[in-house]
């Protein structure tokens, strides 16, 4: 069909547009992947990410650029788009309320997500979760990397969250699980933190500390 340019007024707001598609990068990569846009199959609108309200969000916009609704709320730590299931009207994303973890969440495509309760988590267990979605087979390949050392891949039905198959790991088991503890600092300024102690940790004993700080935006750790 014919193509035309669509001009979207940005006013005094900054919106990140990025040539990569909306979606996540492997763990450990920097976060510029959050910018981008993705058209719906029927051409009736597109999803894109913006920081116009101070934190990364997914929005649904009309072909004219007008805002139709917010998909993820400002209280959600958005990490990337997994896929859009237009048949069931769901947007699958990575993130969660806790910036120290990454879970798979589903938000309604036709709902206004002003609160995090409008979506629901698809994964459990403290750690990092990722997935690849196949709209043709209605299946998710879900990978789980937990703080206790557990790692697995599963094939999940997108219709009822049923585990269809488990892809076994051939890696040697860890001799001891890691001792990562999630905590929050006290005081006037609070920070979310993940602390990994030596496996033979003794309370009261002084140890060298490797400190990694992320001061924002979106979250502070």
C-alpha cells in the first residue's frame, strides 16, 4: 500500500526513539533498548516507550500519535517488551515492582494501567526471568535464573500458563548455592540492595566489599 510520513508533535518533552524494536537485551547490557515503537497488526495503533512521566512506560498510541492509553504504570520497573498477544489482548513485558528482580508480566492491551494491580506476574521465584513468544504456536519459551543458583528453560502455553515441556540443563550443579540477600537500607535515603556474602561468612568479622551503585533513573540500587 501507499506510505506516508506521520509527524508527532513532541512539544517540550523528550521521547526516546531507537532503531531497535521494542524489546529486551540479554542480562548485563545497558538499557537503551527501551526506546522504540511497534505497530499493531491491524495498523490501528502502535506501542512505544517514553519517560515523559519520569519513568519508562509502554503506551498505546493512535496512528495520528494521540495517546490512547498507558499500558504499564509508573510504579512498574519496565525492562523490555517480550511480545504482544493481540488474540488475547495482552502485552507481555519484563520488569516488576522490585528493581532488583526481573519477572515476566502481562498487562491488558485495552486497559488503562494506572496501577500495577491491572497486570499480573507470569513468573515466581526471586531472580531474572526472560521469555520468547511465538504467536503462531501460542507458546512461550521461558528462562529462569534465580538467586539461589537455579536455572531452567520451560515451554509454556500462552493460553493457560501450563508447562508443556522442560528443557533440561546439562550444566554441572553448583557445589554450593549463592547467598544473595535482598534488602533495603534504612535512614532518610533508602536504597534497594542485593548483598552476596562469602559462603563461610562470619558475623562481626570484617571483609573487603565490592560496591556497585546504580543511582538511576527509574530505580536506585
